[in-house]
């Protein structure tokens, strides 16, 4: 709990969600309590910071940065439209000499990797929360080695969250199982991308997606001797 005694006092109760109690005075009716509830359903994260001038800053999961002036009750949300960078970042670095692909994930879906007949989601051992979502968060990099014919599929959450007419979601199993059936060593990166997007759109029955469906495919090519050309 955080109690802030100012001309317009606020009481904040923190748990899995954030509860805000605003205490005011009504001229005829006596004390009045205005109650509002903010939770992760509204994109709330656990990042709440009060600066030296009494401004309360509340971070949101991919929902921008919120500024609350506790003295006046003035509220503003800063998003990408205001020049705020996205707080979700996925970084990859490929060493073409060795085929080592090093990556770190902060807030995006785990990518798929197909190597030979095996398919796996590239999980991270550290946190994958968006940047600024929680104080003291530590991110850890991971390295995998690509062989000739291997493929990496990176996608936004609009792909697994694509919905059918009955309300079901495309999910994470379908793209993994489809990639397992594909002979990616014989396909171009564009063909792999188009096949996955086409399958997600077929699942949704052609309905308008509720979110962007961004998908990037990285395919390692093979030299004539079978080694990876990257």
C-alpha cells in the first residue's frame, strides 16, 4: 500500500491488480469516496514510480506510459504516437562464420526453430517481460547454432491470437505442428512465411484480425558440401 497525503490524497492498494481510492469532500453529503480499479486487463504492469515533483508514472504492458498529477488529478498516456518507443524488443545477432544465433527476448512471442526433423520454441532462461514492466528485471541471452536448411520463425502475438468464428484461438501448437510437417530445407523463407500466414487466416475464416500478424522467417541455406552458408 502507498499513501500519499496531498491536497487531493490518494490511496493505492497494490496486489495482482492496482486499486485506486480517491477521497474527496462533498459540500452537503459529507465525505465521499470515489473508487476506481486498474488491472492487467487495462495493460497495467508492476512499474509504478513517483518522481520528485509528485508525479506518478505507471508503466503498462505494451500500452505506453501513464502520467498522473496527484495534485490536480490530471492524467495523460504517452504511446508510440508521442514518439515513445515500444517496450517489447526481440534482438538477434547472427555470426555468419559459425552459424551461431544469439538472441534475447523482452515481451514478444518465443520464436520457432526447425532443425532437421525437430521443432522447438526457443525459450529464454531469464525474464521475457516487456522493458520497464518490473523493476530489477534481468534478461539473459541464449545462443543456438544453425545448420544448413534450418529455419527460425519469429512472429507477433497476432498470429497465435487469431480467432475463428467460434471464438477459438489459433494458438501455439498449430504453427509448431505445421512447421514440423514442412520440408523447410526445400522451401524459401518467403514460402514458409506465406504458408504459415495462409494457415492462420484459413483458421480465422477470413475474419478481420484483431491485431497485426507480423511474421519473419530466417532460413539457413546450405553449401554444395552440406555446410551452412547462412
